C-alpha cells in the first residue's frame, strides 16, 4: 500500500461515513417531527377543550379537578369544597377531569364564560360577588371573625396535617386505592410526587415534626372545631355558610378516605359531633352523592 493510500485509509477511519451521518440526521428529523406532531395535537386538543367549556352556557361554571374517588365525589378537599359551595350557592356547574391543573398549577380551577381562574378560595370570593351570594351576611361581626378564623384554620393548617398523613405516613397508598381510576402515568410518577409534597411539607414546617407531634397538633384543631360546633347543626348556627363548605371538603376526606388514620378515630369516635356534622352537610347539599360517584367524565 502506498503512503498516500495509508493516509486516505486513516482519514476514512477518523471521519464517520456518509451513511452513518445520514442515519443520525434522519433519526433527529424523525424525533423532531414526532415532537412537532405531538405538540400540534396537544395544542389542538387544548383548543377544542376550551371551545367545549365555553359552550356549556352563560354563567355555568366548569370546575376542573382531580379525578373522582370511589367513596367521595372528589379526593381533593379543595375540589370538594368548591363543588359544595356551588351547590350551596345554587350556581350551575359541570365537572371536568381532563385538565386538572390550571393557571396556578393547582387543582381546582374554573372556566366561567371563557375566563379561567385558579384557587378555590379566590374562586368562591369571586363567585360570591358575581352572583350576589354572601352566606355570612346575617352574622354578627364577632361571628364573621370566627368564621374567617376557622376557614383559614381548615385550609391553611388542618389541610397540611391531613396531607402529611396521606402522602408521608400512608405513602399515598390509600389514596391510590380510593381513586376511581388510576392512570399508569400516575402510578409511575407517584414517588416523584411524594418527594415534591414532602419538600413542600418540610418548607411549610409541619414536615419537620414527628408523626405523634403532628397528630397532637391536628387533634387540637379538631377539638376546637368540635367545641365550637357543639350541638349546632352547622358551624355558625342553623344555616350553612362558606366555612361549612371548606370544613366539609376536608372532614369528608377523613370520613371516607383516611381509613386507619388517627384522624378517622378523632372524627368518628372522639369528637362524634364532627361525624354527625359531615353526614348532615352531605344530606343537605349532596342528596345525589351516590350518583356522583358514578358520574361519567365530561367529554
Ligand atoms: N389554595 C389552593 C390549594 C389547592 C391545592 O393544594 N390543590 C392540590 C390538590 S388537593 C394541588 O393541586 N396540588 C398540586 C400542587 O400543588 O402542585 C386552593 O384553595 O385551591
């Protein structure tokens, strides 16, 4: 072999062949095309969903939430709170489970007359103003103060304790069992979600305590609610108001989706007026509870 031929041979060894390079370009093109097709499909599906939600009718609320439970119409206390409020306020609504996370990256969120809004508490305030519903109007200032304090205790304190049991102490197992349908992707992403929730519990502060300490902290909240409720039918007296929706949304989870937790014993045995209260709200606002467990997903 001549010196020139050896040089050519070595150059050929260093440079990938045209065939190899073409193969890589083709693979990249296929991947790009697949991404493009998926993105366009997702965009079109999103547009179509919005068109459908806009067509439900004027002033009909579309509630977007996480999926149904087997024993409660929703496994999220916040979605159940919002639905309970819509029933109390007699505002027509439809459920959607296709896109559970909204503008704030959380569930629930709503579409109303084509406008999107997130956060159950802000939604309830907005709907109250828009539809002229204020269920605390006849309360004294002192009672209004108490209603607000209990509302915040339920959504900003109690909820963290319950969340810690569901995701850390129970590792999300019971929640998966109680879910109406568990998509494969949800099972797959569970460890990741648990890690994310554990971080949020840690930064909130409650995740730094031992389980026993958290049980004690939460029992104090439940006891306070039970003492304040006494033998009144609803938290603020003989009529339901906004705070009852939040309280029901959380306590209903304990009644039906927290079997074996210390909180179940607290609600059902130690402070039985809480259990009676949950059943009373259910009977008043959810006469179709069992049908709701079977309701089809909006499509
Ligand atoms: N402040 C919110 C809380 C909603 C919330 O925490 N939703 C949970 C489901 S129960 C959620 O979306 N978690 C997912 C996340 O925060 O990334 C509200 O009242 O709507």
